[in-house]
C-alpha cells in the first residue's frame, strides 16, 4: 500500500477487521447498526477495486 494501491492481502485484512469488529461489538443495538453500515461500505469500496473479494468472503 506504500504506492497508494490496495493489495489483495491488505483488502482482505481490512474487510476481516471490520467483520471481527461487528462480531465483537454487534450485541449492542447502537453499535450494531453502525458496524453493519461500516462493513457494507467497506465491501462496496473493495468490490469495485478487488474482483476476487468474493472468494475472500467465502474463507471468513
């Protein structure tokens, strides 16, 4: 990512981190809505630049 481009492992880590945050903090109604929104936004951004993000989703 030093050159400003998202790599596959970095994208996977970013998406995994947001999903782990949802898993750990999703039991609270207030944070659950925010975390779901964040996860969806991250996914929508990554799916545009990483065509193989779907295969990463299957490994999580």
